[in-house]
C-alpha cells in the first residue's frame, strides 16, 4: 500500500505578500490543479458548486492542462449546480483553441430544486491516485483573488475519496446532464 501524502494548498490574493508561502513550502491551488490534470491518465473529476468554466477553468495554464488531458483521451467530468452549468460560455471556451469534450453532471437535489445546492464540495480527483479538496470554487476569484485553503492528498485517502465520488455517480446522486464539446474557432 502506498503511504498517504498530504500537502497544504493555498490561494493567495494579490494584496497579500508574494513571499507568504516561502517559509512553509505550501503550493498554490492553481499550481496543484494544473499538476494533477497534467499527470492524469484516464479520468479527472472537477466539482465546485460555483464554476466559471470559460474564464477560470479553461483559460491559461489550467486550460492548457485540460486540453492536453483531453488530447490524451482523459475523461473530464465537471460537477456543478444548474445555475453555473446553464451559464457556461461556450463561445469563450471555443476561443481558447483547445478542443475538448467534457461530461457535465449536476447533484440530483439541485436538479430537483434549484434553491438547493446539493453538493458544496470543491475537489479535483485524478485516476483514484490524487485528490485536491479545498474551499476554492473553480471561479476566477476562487483560484486567484480570495484567500483559500485546501489539501492535496495521495495514496489511500485519495483512493477512498475516489470510491465515494464514483459511488455518487453510480447511485445517481451526480446526474450526467450531457456532453459539452468545445471545438476551436478558426
């Protein structure tokens, strides 16, 4: 069995000192998400009740990592509330020039009643081997502007989280709503 590894992950807003993390060797939320997606081999699950797929997730280094993963045949699952999913800006996504197909899912309670979040969890799971869990929504502010804390776990805890989340898909708590295909604009 692989030993568990846990690292603290932080989003540091611009008004805080740039060297804040130096004495602790903590890493940034965005950097950890990019690393996780870059090392993915079969499936990435991104979940956040508030989500800005175009501006926060598919722009910049995170978008490059997702596009590369999709190019390797990695299944990308995105779980969010109906409001965030309804407001996806596919035009802006296409302008990112990274083709990808994403499976969109929604928590069943939110599907039944839009006033109920259904899942407040924010996480990125990769292949059952690694998991980021934290306070940051996958929005521009959550990844760059707010002070956010999370953890990166590897080993058995990540495998346990993977099992729980997969069970939520199997049992119909996370309901697939369809596929979003993003094709680059010429």
